[in-house]
C-alpha cells in the first residue's frame, strides 16, 4: 500500500521535472510578462465590453445589468478560449523536443525515472503555465457575479472547456514528440490544424444537414460537431435560445441511447469529458513506448512516408539543377520538395479543388422533388389531362381555365399557362387545388396549380456563403503557411549556422532578401491559385449558363477574377515580408513564428472587423464600400458574397440596377487601389529590410 | 613577401566582455598560420572578423589590403571561410550543395559544372555527389566544407577548427588535404587544438589567451623562446636518489626531480653544454643507462607560454 502511495507521490508531487518548472517557472520574467499581458488583455476586453454596452449603469434595471453581464461573460469566455488555443501550442509544443534540443533527453532516459514520470512531468510542467494563466483570469470572470445574470456553473464550464482544450493540445504535442512525428517546429502545423478545424467545423455546423431532426420535426440546435468543437461547446453554456441543447426525450429514439443522447443533450459536458479522456488515451502509448521509441533510429513520420512511397528513405538522390539565384532556388525547391511540405501542398490543393468542385456540382444539380411535372410529357393536350410524376398520382383533368402559376425563387407568383413554360422538369409547389369531385367522377379536376423550378442541392445564397467561407479559410491557411515559412527562413539558417556561410560569400543583402522573397512566392503560388481556381469554376459555370441561354444571376461577379489574384499575392507578400522581418530580428524560430503569426492575425482580424463595420454602417452608404475595399477579407466578401453582407450598398433590393453597377465599379476601382497601396507598403518594408539587414544581423552575431 | 592578412589594434567587445584586445598580426602570402589558444581566447572572433561576419569594436583588419567593414564586398570573393560547425542544409545532396555555393559566388553555366566536378575530385568526394548532405559522416562534412571554400579559388582560407571531432583517419586525410592546398599557394589561417598537427602543417603560429596575442611568428622560434633552460632525462642503474643529490650540487643545474623512474634534470638558462652530467655520474661510480634531451614541441611551448586563463 505504501509502495503504491510512494509511486504516485513520485509520479506527480515529487516528480523532479515538474518540480523544477513549478519552482522556477513563476520566477521567470518572460512568464510574468506573458501572464500580465494575458490578464491585461482580458481586462481590456471587459472594459471595452462595458463601454460598448452604451448605457449608464446608474439608470439600468437589474434585468439590463444581467444582460450586460451575460454579454460580458460571453465575450470574455470566447477570448479566453481563443487565447488558450493560441498559447497552449506554444508552451506544449516543446514538451519533449526542448529536452532533445538541449540534449538532456538522453540523460533523462538514462536516469531511474520511469516513463510515466518523464512523460507526465514534461506534459504537466508545460501545462502548468497555461493552467496558471487560466487561474489568473478568475478575478476577471468574477466581475460578472457583481451584476448577476451568469450562473457559477456556466463560469465553471467556460474554464473546464478552456482547460480541456489546453490538455488535449498538450497531449497531442507530447504524442507527436514521443512518436517522432514532428519536431518543435510542428507548432506551426498545430496552428494550421486548429484554424482549419475550428473554422471548418464552425462553417459546416451552419448546415441543417448536420443537425439531426428531432421527434417534433424541427432540427436540433446542437449538431454532430457541437460536442467536439471548443467554440460550439462553449456557445451552449451561454443559455441563448438558438443554442440551448434539446432534451434527451426530444431526440429521435435512435439518438436517445448513451452516448449519443449525452452528446446531443449536453455537448459541453461531453466536450470536457471527451477531451480529457482523449488526452489520457494520447498520453498512455507515449508512457508505454517512450524508451522503446527513443531507441529506434527511424521516425514514425519517415516510416509512414516510406510506406506511402512518398520518400524511399534513401540517403541519396539525383541532384537537381540550381538556379542562378541560389537563395530563391533553395527557398522554392528544398522547402516545397520536403516530403511533409509536399503532402501539405497536395492535400491543400486537392481539398480546395475537390471542395470547389463539390460545391459547384451541388449548386448545378437539383433535388428530385416529391412530385413533379415534366413538360411536354406530363400534359396531354388532346385529353386535357396532367400527369404528375413522383408519387404515382393518377392523371388529373385540367380544364382550359385551370390557373397555372409559376414561381421563381425570390419572386412573386405569376400566372402562366403550361404552354408558356419551357420544356423541362418543374416541381409542384404545395398541393394543387382540386375542384369538388362530382359524384361518380373517376378523374380529379385541377382548379389551380403552382409550378416552380426544381430546388438546387445548394441554393445560390448558400453557394455564395460556402464559397466565401471556403476561400476565406484557404486564404487564411495560405497566410499562415507563408508567414511560417518566412518567419523561419532566416532563424533556421541562424540556428543551423548556414547563415554565416552565406554572409561570407559575395551575396548582398538585397540579393539575399530578394531571393528569399522570390522563393517564398514560388513556393506559395500554387497554393494561392486554389481560391482563384474555385472562383473561376463558378464564373465559367455562369458563363456556360449565359451561353446556353439560361436565365441566371452571377454567383460570383467575374471582375473578382481580375481583383482577387492581385490582392491575394500582395497580402501574401506582406505576410512574407513581415515574417522575414521578424525572422531577422528574432534569434529563435519559435519566437519569430509566434510573433509574426500574431501580427498577421492581428492585422487581418483588425482590418476585417473595421472593414465589416464600415460596410455595415448605414450612414456611409456606398462610401463604406470604398473603405471596406482596403481590408483584404472584406474585399473578398464584397466580391464573392455581397448579397450576404452589403445588400443595401449594392442595392439588390432596389428596382434600379444602376446602383449594383456603381457598387461593382467602386469595389473594382478601390480594390485595385488597395492592392496598389499594399504593394507600396510591401515595397517600403522591403527597402527598409535591405537597408537594415547588415546592422540587424551583426547585432546578433556572437 | 606581401602581407595578406594584417590586423592593427584589433579589438572586439561584447558588452563588458573583451573578446579581443589590441591584436596586431601579420600573415604573409603563402603562409600557413596556426592560431592556437584556450577555449574562449578569441580565435573564432578573429576569424569571424576576417571573414567579414563581425565588425571590430575598434582597430583595423585588412585582408589583401582591403579593410574589413568598409570593403567587405571586395574581401568576400577572396576568402574561403570554414566555421567550427557545419552549416547544414536539409534535403540537399552534395552536388546541389556545391552548386548552391558556386551560384552564390556567381559561378554559373557550364563553368559551374566543371568547377564542381574538379573540386569533388580534389577532395575525393566524387563518389558522394548524390548523397544527402545530412547523412554524411562528420569527416565527410568537413571535406565538403573544404570543397565548398575551394569553389571560387580563394587566395585566403580561414579555417576554424576544421579537424575538431574527427576520427584519426579523417584527421590525417584532412591534414593531407590542407598540405595540398598549401602547396597550391593558398594562404591559410587555421585555428585548432590539435597542436602536433599544426606543427606538422604550419610554418607560423600565433598564441592567443584572453583576447591578447602572446606570440606570433615561425613555430621554430616559439619553441626556442619557450625552451628557457634545457631539460635532460637521466636514468641510472642503482640508487637514483643519490645520483640526483649529486647532480643537484652542480652549479650548472637548476633542479633535479625524480619522475617515473628517471631523473628530470633542469639546466640553468644559458647552459647548453651538458657533457659534465655523464662525466660527473660515471666519475662517481653510477652506471648511466640513459641520457637524453627533452624534446620541446609546440605542445610544451604552448603549456609554458600560456597560463590557462579563460574569460
């Protein structure tokens, strides 16, 4: 008994790895700054939320105060989770790899420490920092208790969801390091994965398809993703009407059983339990195989790559021709040809192209309706009868005065004889109106019937919405990839010592930086072509419809093909040059990647928020489009889905089509103006970097 | 003989730490200059300054009459720098690595292929041209480093610990390669801790400690300077203690110390004729088994001239 207690005592409280971090971690100045920054940010969010509530607290009723408090809690919870998702990979990514980097890993393995002590000590010592961050935020959340309106259990859930997210992140980092799937630089892949996972599932969650039908015929507020998505699970605890999970008994009988019943009726508790369990599942094999894997000379990644025949595992291959600018060649070729980068690129390109094709196919095809009229086969003019297909309805008689109405989506019904309708398949809207059936009559007589074109699998509005979501995610991923590549480009050379070799050659700073930029652009251009190709698919489809004489409304305005490539390339160049700037200034890759990703995200999110607010501002009217065009993501929205975000400015509801033309012209002109402005900014940054290159590098030389 | 490398009061500070202090050095064309000193003495800093990677805090460094800092662009094509680490590039094979640096020296087209092939042949790396650089052994990597700096046929080679961590065979091969380069007329500045090899390779040496140059010149001179009083190793058949006591009384002898079966007899400075030692011992009836002069090499000279102080 004492032995078991001693084991657990040594496993955690007396774990030397954990103790070292706990004892020294709190004293480090860097950690103090991060903690203060985190807390300061949360306090800033609280103050901003209170100010933007736009009311004087003295004149508020208790109910209003509670509403302000609930809003405050909501905002702070989202930010807390966002910050944890952003910071947890930073602190956990180096759990084992830092030991490897500082060459203390082998020493640890040679000590009598057990595998469990090493794995849990490393993991918990990393999570210790994130947990202390969370704890330091408790006073901020307690402010909501002053106003009321927020249950303590909701605050507990908010913290539990953030903690579960941190734990699963740490466990993944640990598994990656132990199973040698990646290195410390894998931190970037974390961000990529988190971005795509969070944004992608959030988008898919908006589709009814993923919300199971309830027993009463309505759709469940929780989807198949709510219980495995941190932000969707968090949304459930805010007690908002649209997101209150259904009762177990309201679910269809096949979903009432455990664990599905639990999953749909209490996704927040499921998320917390599932993520902690997943963390345990991920950590367990690391504990079992730690020393065995450390003895293996091959990495799991290279083993998988060899099995997939992506690499042969050879120590040699045929040399490739080196360009006359060796820096650009290295940046473009060796990065792009590295097995992991190749997979990433192919997966990205394939996913983007397949996604766009599926969306285009869904938009261009229709649902088979329950009951349809196929002209001319349905209508027998000689006998004045109409056959409706799909439900085995008997043919109905149609007197000459039968009212046949036609309804296009978004338009009023209009009278239209069957003869006026083009050949094709039409759905029957609702029930046809029958005349009272005379006694003994064998055939029903139709009094009126409404026909409509068949429903598309994805409506035009949904197609625009998904296309926008897709290319926005693609653009964000491209920005992350290029920022990471640029931010690590010089620091990696500093770390492996190859920078000194280059600086001792006649290569000038201008040549070096230009080569890097050229290489980065070559590396990223195939990726940047993916969102453009997605838009091109829809424009071509619309042009085909126009050529075949079908009535159509542009899904995406074709001018977006003239504006977006320039915007994407120049914003990518901005991210690249910013990443390089940080790469020059920072000594370590992780720091350079972190700071550049933070700045690029901050700039893009900041500009997007400003852009959407300006476009949304009713007072500004079409002037809002001018300013909105200067924010890349807003410009993308204005080009791809103006109906969803700038309906009024484009005047889609107005009878005068000239306002649409004016809005399109404004976006076209100022979209290019924005691209020009960003180009000048990038050029200025490039010139400044060339000028300061030697000074910056020499300052760091030792 | 023209001076290729010259430093005048070269000083480098890192904050309060003085890495180099008023270093005055001259290396002539065709010289092989061995730069020796304890860890942290300032060898790598000096080489990095000469390789235009560091700016001196004050003082001046010239390479082929060009001033480091002001005329670095003119210096870079004239030098080949091998650091004390191997600057690795992942996912590059040997030939690509060399072509990459050839392109960096603006060697392009058919000429590049020819030069790369020549250099691979000279360094015996031809059979490794398709091998990934990452997978090479330490010795091969060092060879590749030398191959890299030969691409543009530099006048001056700045080699920082090129034989560090190499196995005996790789070290010998490296030494032969450097000898070959010296025969080709290159001026070589090499820092190393393996003193016997420097002695074999270099005609001049410099000893640096705590950023200050203690000595620079032909290595034979340094040995003479370090020699001081001559040391003899004497072995007698019986009673070495009595023999030692007898010798200690001689005015030409500084001290006598028993050492692992023989007597270590230190003569006074200026005493070069030690014929009196065997005469005295034989005259006193001792049976003389061995008498030899202790060899003074670079290693012993280094030990005598430096104090083992580290910054």
